[in-house]
C-alpha cells in the first residue's frame, strides 16, 4: 500500500476475502471510490456517479459495490455488483 498526497492510496496485488472486506470498509469510511486501472470504477452509491469526472464516467465501466465480495466480483469482471455502464 502506498499513500500519496491526501487524496490517494495505491494498493498493488490485493485479493482475498479479508483484504476485500477491508477495502470495502476503507471506501465507506473515507467516502471514496475505487479506480481500477483498465477496469471499473467502483462506487458505494449510484448517486455518486454524477460526481465522477466525465473521463471516468463515460469511458470506463462504473459499478456500484458495497461489500468485499461485490467489489471482488466487479474487479474480476463478474456479476453480482449493481452494474452501471458495463
């Protein structure tokens, strides 16, 4: 895990139920979104879609996922998270 300026955290090679649950908790507590390079942008609430920059909203898949399992499915391209622009 790498901490960037006050607005960014980078996590490399993450996976597993415990890590994904921790990631879900982090997203909730920080009121953050998960941007997966080459993959989806993961939101906690569909209402947050309008707050995304156009490049993220229009050019990449946007998925609503709240739990570690939902985030895992979204990142791996599976179903189960509420999908937006897939």
